[in-house]
C-alpha cells in the first residue's frame, strides 16, 4: 500500500521591499505610439438567430425562471360545502318530484300549476345568480383597469394608454356627467400625446365631475350619520343606522364609478373597504378623530352626544374615502385625493346644528 501523501504546506504572505536603485522610473519606460487600425478581420459576430440572448430563447429562459402561480390549497370547508350543497339539491329534487306527482294524482291543473311555479322560481334564482356573477365581474374589471393604468403610465408606447382609456370610457359611458369629457378625448384621437400626459388628461376630463359627485355623496352620508347619532337615544339605533348608511354610501360610490355590484358584490366590497382601512392604518379612528375635533377648538362647545355624532360622521367620511379609492377606476394622479380636512367643517356644522362659517 502506498502511504498517503502529506498535504502541501502553506505559508503566510510575506512582504518584500525593493531597493530604490532597482525600481524602474517612469521616464525609463518607453512610450510607443501606434497608428489606429480596424479589427474587422479578427471580430466574429454571432447571428441573431443563434444568439441565446435574443429571440425565443430569451422568452423560454424568462418563462423558466418565472415564479409559478400560487396554487389554491385543498380546503375541507369547501369540500363540506360542496357535499352538503349537492345533498340538499338532490333532496329538494326528490321532494319537488314527489309533490308534483301527488298534485297530478289529485288534478292535472294542480300539477301544471306546480310545474309553472317551480319553473318561474328556478328562472328567478338563475337570474339572481347571473346578476351576482356579473356584479363580481364588474368589480374585478374596475380593479383590472386600475392596474392597466399603472402599466400604461410606465409603458413607452402611447397605444397602451389609449387602449386603457378606451376601456374606461366604455365603463363610464352610462354616466351623463362624462359626456363632455368623452367628447374632449375623441377630439385628441389624431394627436400624439405621451402616455402619462394622456392618462392625466383622461382623469381630469372623465373623473372630475364624478369625483365632485362622490364628495357630495360622502358629505351627505356623513352629515346624516352625525345628526342621527347625535339625537338617537339608543346605541343599537346608532349602530344600525351607521351600518345602513355606510352600505348605501359604498353602493352609491360603486354605481357612480361603473362597478354596480349585486348583494354579494356589495358584501365583498365592504370587506375590501375594511381591509383597505386596516392596511392604511385608518381603522384606528378613536384617538385621531378626537384629536382632530379637539384641534378645531370644539371641546368646550360640544356635549358628549354631539361629540359622538361628529366623530361618527368623520368615521363615515373616512370609510367613504376608502370606498372611493377602491371604486375609482383610475388612481389619483392629476387630481387631488380628498382628505378629512375637506369634510371637517361641514360635518362639525351639521353635528352642532350651526351654519357653516
């Protein structure tokens, strides 16, 4: 057997000094001048079809390193709901079949009347389900348009901006307030406008009248909440009225901007508004709203009930602003986003029963 060889010995780096006499000077190095020449003969260019950084190879590589979409996890709750829904559907079918057979056994006209009633009921259910599905699709389309606006602003080509604006015009074509804005945008179809400027022009022309209407809706709901909760004798009445007014406000804002959700869509939109408030930190309204009220010098002029009414009105306004952010098909760029200061004086005047100064 051969003995294992010893590992090579390593040594630490050592610095050596060179005497001054042996160091070459800068003048001693000769400076050689040469005439310029081309290197066409020695350079090889790779054809575009063989270049791995161009063409389809780049797309394949990008697709290979792309993050795969998130898969939906298996849910026992969904499985249970699907099973019980199927079971209840079969039970209802058997029950309806037995009822119709019994009615036909008694009299033919009773059987036909039961069939007609069942058919009308099923048709109404299908229409309701279809309306809810279309309402969900409209809400998703609004969010997709908002994302398309962001992509069009970053795109160097103005065609993407015009395509996005055309989709927004189609969404808002049912609103009479946008007629002049749509005419102004049609007049620019033969002009060359950069994407960011065209997006801002569309926002000013299409959404300015709708934003003014949205401000009026938010202010009206906030004033009603402020007055009712200030004079209401029961906390349950306050809570019920606030929930009713907030749901009406969110639906009105969604209809204003083209969302038009159904009942399930409204619940989803209210959930998104609450999530938006939680994400932006606006859900903690107790201390901040109290500080805003106190900052206006109202502590000595408001009673406890009037103070609660004003704070509830400000809370409604804050929810309305969050709903406006979600329902608006374009983010705020050229136009100023409304804030609490825009509604403070009007809500306080409504809560105290005084005229706005």
